[in-house]
C-alpha cells in the first residue's frame, strides 16, 4: 500500500486548505483512513478518521466544526478540508490506512503511512 499526501502549504489564520491522500496498491474500500498531525517536538496525534464505507467518522475535539474528512473510494482518495485554520494547526499532516472494519483512532492501529505534507498557519 502506497499513500501520497498533498495539498499542504502556507496560509494565514482563518484561511483554508484541502489535503488529499491518494492510495495505490490496495483494495482501498477495505481500509479505514485517517489523518494524523505532528507539530515540532510533539507526538503524532489523530486529527480525523473515516471508516471504509464513510459512515463512521471521528474528529479530535480541537478540529470539530472546522475540519471535514471525506473519501472517494472510486478514486482511491481521502480528503481533509480544513477551514478556519489557526496557528496551532501548524504541523506535518500524515494520512494513514488500517485494514479494519472498526474505526481505529490510535496510531498503533494504522499500518500504512504517507510521507506527510506540511501545513503552516501564520498569525
């Protein structure tokens, strides 16, 4: 399984970005997908996760109401729409895949990882 994340960049506070993660080498619709982020000197934490069929969705509290995770199984892609960005959202964002029918939200449950895309929010 290969994951290719894109869409990061530099944006002012209050702005928006849309991250994409394209998968290959797998039956994408069998995988739960998640976005994690890691700020300098901090742990890699889950931001959002979406079940294989899109019916199960999780958001960490700090992004609820601002971020939206979605997936397009036909195009092997998962998205993270990030609105009302804050400086504290600055981090490297990683997409991850887990072959799981439940919806894992811990790092250890995810087997495959993308390379990360940088998001910088200026104040």
